[in-house]
C-alpha cells in the first residue's frame, strides 16, 4: 500500500516535466490486484481497452472487471462511455384548472380569451374561466415540453462556439433529449477544438462518446427503447421501467447496445430502493402529522386508549398508507421491506423534527419525564439480549407504567381532588394534545431516532416540583409545602429532537 502511494506521488511530481501532448496520452491505471500501470490507451470499446506501456511498449488487453473498484468508473467516464445521468431541465408554466387537471407548457400569448400555451404535443388555448389559480413557473424535464429540435434551438445560442468543453457538455445534453444528429455535430466540433488545443484528455473522451453515439444512431429503435427505460427510472416510475426491461429482451433478442441495457438492469434495484427511501424521507412525517392531528381533536378519549393507539395502531396505519402510495414504484413492497428502506433515511438527508410533551410531561411519570437529565448506567441484566427482546420488554414496561400512572392519578384525584391524566387531556388545547401525541410517538414507538432531549423547568414551581406557602394565624406563621398542581412533582417539561 505504501509503495502504491509512493508511486502515485512520484507520478504526480513528474507530471509537470512531461511534454503536454505526451502527458495527456499517458494514464495511470490501478489493477484489482494492486499493481499500477502507466501507459497510453491504444484502443477501447464497451468491454475494456488496450494499454501500451510507457516503459516497455508492450500491450495489455484489460477488461473493466480487471481494474480496482472505482477505477473502471473513472476510466469509462474519461473515455466517454458514461453520459450525464440527469435529464436536462427547463423552466415552464404550470396551470391548475377548475376541473382538477394540470397543464404544463410554455405561454405563447395572453389576451382576453385566456392563455395560449405550447405543450409537447400541440399549442392549446386555456380559457380564463377554466384557470383555478395564476400560472406558476416550475422546473421540469426538457423532454416533457420541448421536442429535441426545439431544445437544440433554445440552447444552441448560449454555447460558446470556441469552447471545446462547452461543446462537449452541450452534446451530452443533446444525447439526453435524443437529438442524436445534433449531438454528433457538437461532438465533432468539440473534437476539432480539442485537437487544435492539444487537449488530449478531452479529445479521448469526445472520441469515445462519438464511437458510442454512432452505435446509438445505427440502432435507433433499440436506443429509443433504452432511453424510455432510463427516463421512466429518472421519473421514478419503476413499475413501468421494470416492464420495459422485460419487453426489451423480447423485442431485441440480439441487441447491439447490450452494454447499456446491462447497466440499466444492474442499477434498477438500487435506484428504486434509493427513490423509495427518498419518498419516505419526504413523506413519512407528513403522514404521521395528518393522523395525529385528527386524533388530537378528540377531547373525550381516555389517556390509556390514546397511548395504546399511538404504540400499536398508528405505526400500522402509516405503513399501510405508504405501501399503497408506493405501488407505482414497487407493487410487491410490503411493511417489512418498507421498514428496511426507512432505516436508511439518514442516507437521503432525513430532516430533523422537534416535539414537546409540554405541561403533560407529568403524565409520563417522574422516571420517564426526567430520563436523560443525568447520565444513566447500563443495566447488566440487559446484556446478551436481542434487539427484538429488548423492544418487547420496553413495550411491556411502558404498558405497565401507563396503567400504574393512570391508577395513581385516579387514586390521588379521589383523595386530594387533583387532576387525572384524562382531566389534563380534556382541558389542554388542541396544539398541546397534538404535540404530546407526536412526542410520545417519536420517543416510544421506534420509528424515529431521538437525537437529543430538552428540559424546561416548570413555570409554576420553578423546577422544584413543590409549592411553598406561608400561612399566618394567631399562633404564628406556618410554612407549608405541597405538590405542584401544574407538573405534579415532575418539575420539568420534556421535549425531544428526532429524525
């Protein structure tokens, strides 16, 4: 490993001393077994390349699988075998109609009659009386509004004629919208400019892209089928894409572009899982919010019934809704597979949220309301237990503590006239009830991960849990201590941040 790093550093140090044309032609290639080879790419295709060694002049035929992990992707990118993954986007105008339909296009003209809008298929007139809201500008895939030639005409003027890299980038965009002959023109322009500037690395990439494009043009029907699969995956229409992949093998039993097909099929499952995870990261919280808001409106429900609903019914409701929504991505998705993808949400930049038990923190009981205020020691009896066993034990303990809290609160109310948990729920505002249920779900159900806890001293007792009063009588002053009627001795309001 040290020798490999030393050789890389040595090559980097010598690079400025090599003439420009030669430096561009030499490649440092790392093989799967750790060896490093320096030489010139003599020939290349979809399966691999030939490397002419700089030291001996000997030639190696190498397949992409012979290279160190990650090296093949770099080489294929440099040689032009990897094109832009993202479909070019443009700005367009979106109209919401009174009948619920949505039209996306470009406004051509506006007058008393309404809006004249150009869509991909045609130009239509939208009467003013059918428009439910003012049009808004949105960013959409170029292919959903413009034909390949329209896209070319719109973008061509903005591409610097003497910039080889700009011409190459524009050619890649044109490939993505399937303006193949126009892309070929721009690749050829980029090749001429790169050759004149002796930019060998760019020239190598352009030549590789031209070779691949020539095969695409020669096999247009097959290329069009692959492009439709690619766009369906980009739009996250994976059920449709999966059918297209199956149809492709039937329609093209002897494919000329099999390499592209294999790449799409290889990426399909991972891309679909990533798309589902992104969907969950965006929508899970909203589904929880909708259900909890509805439940918070019910003042008369008992607290033990509420907490049972949060722990058992709510997680199932959320999962069933999301599985149904994701049918277009994967119609075989179930709750188990959904959980596995939800667990990866942090990889997709899951948002952080906050919820508070508020003045209802005392309903949890002192132990749970104050948990986390001081560092707790691990329970030796819990070691060696599986995650499922621990979760089950925690659920049972929470259930028993809920019953105990309810009984204690009811008993105390009978003796002292203090409020019960049910009383607190009935008198609390809708926002307080909503926040309490959300916080309980986030902390105790297990769908979310708590990242931190916050504790605020009770505003009535100042965080002591008791109220001190002084009674003055003929016999003198007597100091009296009683449990705080707001926090019921818990002393704090509990909140948590979670993701």
